[in-house]
C-alpha cells in the first residue's frame, strides 16, 4: 500500500482529504480567519465609542450578528480557496488565487479605513472595490470549480449588504 493511502484522511462533505490536502485546507481557512482577526484590531476598539455615536439606518443588524457572520464567511472563503488551490498549478488557477488575495487585502483594508481611520466615505470606495474583486474572484473560481465559486456567494451577498449599510452610514453622518 502506498504511503499516501496509509495516512489518515479528513472527511469533509463528499471528499476525503489526505496529508497535504489537509494542511492546505487548514492553511486556507486559517489565513482567511486571520484576516478577520487583523481587521478586528481596528474594528473592536472603535465600536463602543466612535461607531456607537454614529447615526445608523433602520436596517443595521444588532452588533452581536457581525462576529459569527464574518467567522462563517471566512470559513467558507477558506474552503473555496482550498478547492481551487488543490487544482493543478496552471495559469488560470494562479490568476484566480491572485484575485482571491486581492479581495482578502481589500477586505482587511475596509476595516482599517472604515473603523481604524473612521472614514465612512473612504470605506464606500474600498467596499465598491471589494465587491468588484469578490465578483471577479467568483467568476474566476467558476471556471475552475463551481462549488468553490458558490461558496463565495454568501460573502458577496454580505458585502452587498455591508456596502448598502456603509453608504447609509456615510450619508447619515
């Protein structure tokens, strides 16, 4: 029996991941979750003072919703990235992962700008770029792995909602 066949496998959905795949999955999810943690460095201190003092639209969710939603979205993003990363090393795969990296950077940048710099106006500009980058990433993933693309659909929906919320906060303040 080959060495790879003797390794324990990690079952996720219909797949059994072995060895390197398990490490790639873990690395993908951890990398995405760390972006959330890095963004929280700017978000958490701004919430009780600056953000609490802002006028917000009627459709603003309660504060406790954001952490579990983002944690789940980062998990889905990590699984999506893993599904593409495990594909053969080709230009299309690398381009798709590059787009994924761009949207992760913009995701972090939004927290830095909106909460860290306390700039809803600049936050609007960043979140529009983020939305475009997520949509481009989904399109690139779709060509490689349909499930990976659809794993990003809740993220795109949430970024759409967050953009609406960001615009409303900007206009109200």
